[in-house]
């Protein structure tokens, strides 16, 4: 008799908890709708490029909301671009080499190098609306987020096991079905971890994207980045700590609400035959799965739509018959595009030659010496980054408990703006008697090591549990385990991390080798220092030459090192039977 009241109490408690979850979900939806209305009114309002930045802590919630929306929109654009660009680069053999080289060059270009063209274009497109300035800031954030995500998805597509592709072909999957059922799930783990480091990169460059000077015009957008820069300019230490505290709070909230559920959700896409005993978990994801409102929405709306879309694309794929030969208009369009690109390249080369003809021999010599010095620093910074991130990333990826602690800490460290750390490091280097030549390597590490760490974590988590259990059964030594299981398993992810870290190092060289500190200019021999000094002096000829040399070095390294390693990862280190 006593079991029935206890059972009824449990049922009542479960129903009450379910109702509370539904109310929380409903409130979150209403909050998102209200946020969209607030942002639409702000963006469609009159243009106010120089907003008043209030250093009072009471303004921080609104500033945090504005900055979070900009980073979120930039991330969505980055994800769409990464999926499309990575897909084309992986499956178009004619364009693959060119697209990978272009991606490598673009990730090496500093965010602020995109500033003049992007901002002028957006302001010209929306001259009377705040949307123009906001779109320019979002695109700048996009340029700091997108490249490693594109590299990650490209590498995932190149390393899909052959038996999975054959299974998709046997079952008659069309392009859309293959993308949704095979390619996107296989690249999910890498995309999630690279998304985290991309969003951290957005916070990293937030100060430069929300407050900047373009010619005689001053742009200030309300947000955490402009708040921190205004507080730093005024020497308001209290406001700086308030701003950093707000940024850390937002990052931790996003980690718990977005990234932890995403990590736990993506674990089901791990390519393994034996289920892992230690799996990442998320309390937020478990609560969302227990919400009756979301379950009904998924059952009544999302599942039928997904089934209809899959059926429609499957029928299209079955009815589609490839033409016997190439279509004439496609051939003509291809030739026309090739001729147009060739003409544009020849015109650009002619203009560059006319610009560079005034350069002197000492300037050419100093550029080559600087390129060699910066190349050496980039190589050393990559070696140092790999030396500690590979063992640390493997340890975090193999231990979900450690990942729950270390992952948000690493994300916080990767998100702290470099301008807040450079003065501290410079003071320490000066007191130790070290010069900027060696110290610039440490400064480069701030913009490189996180790419390697997050990719190694993703690679370690993607190693099938059955392979690790086989190593335990056969009692592999530590060296055998690293040589036969761990290093081959993380190799594709490691190469992606090293490529993006290389671009980050070239990007950071402009600040690491040339820095304004206490009214003085500290510099060392290097290509980044030459670019920064040429920019300060308005020497466009030397700036163009330095940029061309940097791009040429990146292309050469890509052709000689990264492309063969990508090819090796796609052939020898696939997870296949």
C-alpha cells in the first residue's frame, strides 16, 4: 500500500519538473525573439559611427549582448563559408591546390588588413543605417574566425574511410544525403572544437573590431571590446577589471550552454565499433532532451520535414542521369571565367611592378633578411606549441573529467585580447634582459598554440574506443601506444592545427616584432616589423613588397610541406578496415 503514494509522488515530481523545463525553454525562445527585435531596431536605425561608451558597470549587460550577437552572426557566416569552401576544395581536384593555397594566404593576413576595404564597402552600401557599420564589424570578426573551420572540414572530408564512401554509393545516396548522413557527421567533432577556438578568436580581436580609426573617421560601436579599449585609454583600472569580468562571465556561460552540449552531442558521431565507457556529458543537453515542448516540436515538425527533404533529394538523385559529355555553356562559362581571372592577375602584376620599381637595393635586402628571421621565429613557435599541446591535448581528449575542467580554461586563455598581455610580457622580458628578437616568439605563441591544442583534443576524442581497448588488451607500452594508435589517430587533426597555427604566427608577427610601449617603439629584424613600420611611415611601396614576400613564403611552405602532409593524412592515416 505504501508503494502507491511514493510512486504517485515521483510521477507528480517528474511532471512538475517537465513543466518547469518547458517554461524555461519557452522563456528562452521569447528572450531570443526580444533580442532579435532589439537588434533589428538598432541596426535599422540612423547611423551613429561614434557611440558614447559608458564606463559604468551598469552598461556592461547591454554591451555584452551587442558583442555576443556580433560574434554569433560572424560565427554563423563562418560556418556556412567553411562548409561550402571545404566541400569544394575537397572534391574539386582542379581547384583543390589553388583553394588550399588561397586559404593559407588569407589566414595569414591580419584582421586589420581587411579593415579599409570592408568598412568602406559596407558604409557605402548602407550609408544612412547603422547596419553598414555593424556589417563591417561582423565581417572583420568573420575574418578572424573562419579559416581554421574551413581547414578542419576540408581535412575531415579528405580522411573519410573508403568503406563509408562505398556504403553511401551502394545505398544510392545523392549529394545531399551523403552530405547530411556521412560528411557532416564525420566532420562534426573537428568542427565543434574548431568552432570553440574560432569564437575565442572572435573575442581575441573584439577590441580591434569594435573601436578603430579609418583615415579621419573614428568608429566606436557599443560593446565589450570598445568598453575595454576606452577603459584602457583612460587608465581606468576598475573599468578594465569589470570589462574583463563581464567577458569571462559571457565566455563561461556560452561554454556551459553551447559548447558542452555540442561536445556531448557530437560524441555520437565518433567512428568506432565499440561504445566508449567514458563519454562526455552535459547537464544542459540532458535537460533539453527531457523537455516535452522540444520533444513535441522535434516529433511533429523537424522529423517530418527532415524525412520529406531526404525523400525528395533521394528521388532527385535516382532520376538524375549524368550527361554523356560536358555541356557547351558550362565549357564557355569556364573559359570566360579563366580568361577574366587571367586578365585580372596580369593587370595586378603590372600595377605591382610599376609600384615596386622605385625600391632600392638596401630595401630589397632588408626585406629578404626580415623574411628569413620571421620564418625562423614562426617555425620555432610552432615547434614549441606542438611540444606541449600534443601531450596536453591527448590527455584532455582521453579524459572527459579533465576536459570538463581544462576546456573552459583553455577557451578563456585563448579569448583574452593580446593587447592586454603584451605589455606584461614586455615588462618581464625587459627586466630579464631579453630582447624582442627572442621575446617575439613568446608573443607569437599567444596566437598559435590554441589552434594546435583544440585540434589535438578533437583528434584524441575521435580515436575509436575499440582501438584504445585493443592497445590495452595487447599491453602496449607507452611508446607503442603513441606510435601505433595515438599519433596516427590525431595526425589529420594535428596537421589542420599546425596549418592554422602557422597562419596565426605570421599574422601575429606584425604585432610581436613591432610594438609601441610607453611612448617608445620596440622592434626587431623581421618581416612583420617591416610591414608595421612601413604602415606607420606611409611607405606603400615597401608595404606592398613585404606583403608579397610574406604571401610567397606562405605559398611555398604550403606547396612544399602542408599539401604533402594533407595527402599523407588522407591516404595513409584514414580510419579504414
